[in-house]
């Protein structure tokens, strides 16, 4: 573990050599333009794969990049990012080869985590017909990774936090991306939610005092 502190000291030194004001500037404030909701998988580190320095991305990660509307942790991150940091973009980024998605497709209990992965099983069930038509198991899994991103993107957009930001006239876009561990490349899945009209009538709510 000592090695980690040595690495940290060397990194901080390199950053200071490149930009002497870097840390003192960050210490005063953060101004990220983007909220990243991604998988906790160690191979999908948001800042690193975007090649962005500290201070540029507000990050929330959990297993299989889920946006569960009762998750107070995710909701707090979302509210802070949208209302305090005023980010204009929220990205939900899944990744191919996601162990969470793979486990959700299988029928073996793994423990507590099964109750978290159940949210992916719901997506699997909802798109069962489309997925059953994909003969190749790898391709089927990749497709569920993409569909999971689609649903989580919608979950972000359906939150009261996002709906209220839109009602206040704020520009706020939710994007669905996928990352490939195999080549290090991001792909925009084209899932983009920008307006209340795009979240489904059932989910639309008008806040008190917001018209
Ligand atoms: Co994953």
C-alpha cells in the first residue's frame, strides 16, 4: 500500500510541474461540465478514458451503471450536479463485457447483488422478444448492455431533478454512451433526451410553483 502514496506524490509533482496553479485553482472551486454515471468496473475510469483532468467531470459509479429512482445516493449526486454545479450534460455510460449485465442474464444466485441486478433483469424481460432473436450469445449480451443504457438514460430524464431543471428553462441533455474495454473507445448510442416530451406522458410531473 505504501507504493500508492509514492505514486500519488509523483503524480501531484508532475501536475504541479505542468501547471503550478493547478491544485490551488481546484481548491477554490470545481466547475465540471458533465455528470458521468458509469459502471464501478475498474476498467472504466471516467476521467482517464476521457483524458480529462480532475475538476472536469462529476462522477457517480455503481455496478452496471444503474439509475434507480429510489437510490438516494444517485439522486443526491444528480441534484447536486444539476442544481449546484449547473451541469448541462448527464452521460450514462455502460460498457461491453459488463459483469453485472452478464450476471443478470444468468440464472444463478450470487447473493445480495441479485436484488440490484434485478433492475437489469426487468430490462431483459421487457426486451425479451428482441433479445431472443439474437442467436450469438455475445452479441445478445452486448445488446442488453445497450438497452440497459437506454433505460437508465430515461430514468435520469424522468427524475424530478431533471424535469424541474427543464421547467426552469435550463438546458440539460441526457446521453447514452457505451464503452468498449476491448479497444478503449466510446460510442454514442444516439440515446439522447432533451425535452419533457421525450420521457413519456406517464412520467411527466409539474412541480409546485413551477409552470
Ligand atoms: Co460493468
